């Protein structure tokens, strides 16, 4: 008997379009003999739809192939396994995972805790500090009304103006510095500041995406990634390297600049590669990860020191995405990977 698989995509985050791209790739690689597939689209406004085309997913304004669900809970209850191909807020942050838990439905990927921790970069860093995984120096601010709150290493809070916050960051971290919304993915809202004026501008810009803003010291080095797979018995892929066409791996350089390239395996020595693979599993376990994640690192040019950047609990699954490509490089094909993820969900 076929497994009734709910393929949930779209979502209310800034990564709705990326989710649609990922889902197209997943749909094309699922074994139709094993699975009866039920595509479910969540719109940017949060409405749920059945999608009736199993050949290709394309979301457009005329709502072709979309049929609004009258009873979302009843529809989900008839399915065996749920596969949320959702990136960003309301999909990768533990909220929809909580819904699945309440419905007692198996689902692909990390649980509520790991998803919420992995999504919030500021709190992921707290966990990685506790796990003694090396990170770049960082500061985070909270946007509050027309001012900001600076949070120190002991979680003491101090109200500051934007100018005062910029002075603290310049003194403690220096330049270049990366400014990120704490809860965002696919590099949305991220910028690199080389001076105080840019820092001020980019903090304001990041604040459009989230009230928590993370500022990290820039690391001059290679940007590398490692994929992990499993629940308790976790395996790591080989390590891949990002060659961004832009100054850093922004949203545009990921999805729109064809000159950005990935190198698999990464151009690093064997010892560094093995250490990254071990750290990827350690980071995944530290946040209580399940199923899958992609863990991103920097290897500093001058010292060869490894710094963890972040963990993605529901990484991209497009045809150019690193997660499936990294496992393909070690002999696990895309369709086998999907089978394994669904098995892990049922486990």
C-alpha cells in the first residue's frame, strides 16, 4: 500500500518562492510507486490550498490548480506522513511542527525545539557557546519602538540609541561586520558593513525583517557547508564549498547570479574536512536535531581555524541546493535521500 504523503510548501515567510522551487525538485524525485502524493500550498497570507498538478508546481495569480481547503485538520488527519518543504518563519521555526505534534502526525525534519532554535540565530549561538563550538564574535540588538536594546553576554539589557549601538559594535567587533535579522533564511536581509555609516544603515534594514538583529565579526576565509542525516545515528556528508559571485553569499548570489558556484568536495585538507564533519554532527545534536540539517562554517585563511556560521534545519532542496548535492557526492542519490527522510519521520 502506498504511503499517503502530504507535501507542504509555500508559506508565509519571505522564502515562499524558494519553497516552491524546492518542492518542484522534491516532487520530481519522489517515487510515485511508493507514495500517493498530496501537495498542499500555504499562501503568503496563510491560507491553505490543495494543489492538483503532480507534474509541475507553478503558483500564479490566476490560482490555477489551487483549491481552497475547507477543513485543514481533517485533510491532514487522512495522511500518513507530512513533508514540510517550508523555509523561514512559520515553516522552519517550530510553529508548523507544533501543529503536526498536536495532530500526532509523523513529519520530516527537526522537532519543535530544534526548529525554533535553528531559526533564531541569536539563540543558536547561545547553544553553540555552551557546546564549545568556535564562533565569530557577535552582538545582538533588539529593536524596541524608536530605540534599541543592547544585550550583553550575560543577557543584561541596556537601552541605547542607534548611534550608541553602532559605537558599541565598532568597539567590540570592528569591521567588516555582518548584519543579519535573527529570524530569517536564504540570506534575506543580510549585509556586510565596512564602516559606521554602513553599519547604521544595515541595522535599520535588518530591522525590517525582525526585531532581533545579530551582528557578527566578518571572517576572512572559505565558506563551507556539511549536510547531516539521521535521528540518533547521524551521518555527515562530505564538505562542500561556496564560491560566491558577490562579496558574500546573499539571496541574489544564491538564486539569481549564475556566476556563483559550489565546489564538492571543498578545497580543504582531509583533517579540516573530518573536523568539520564531526562539528556538524555535534551542532545538530546540540540543538536536538532530527532528520536533516545543513551546517555552515568558515575556515579562516590565515589560521585554518574553523568557525561555525549557522545551522539550517530545513535546507533548500532545489536542483542547485547543497544539501542533496553533498549527499549525492557520497553515493546517496536524491530519490534515496527522500526515502530515507520519510523513513526517519516514521521512526
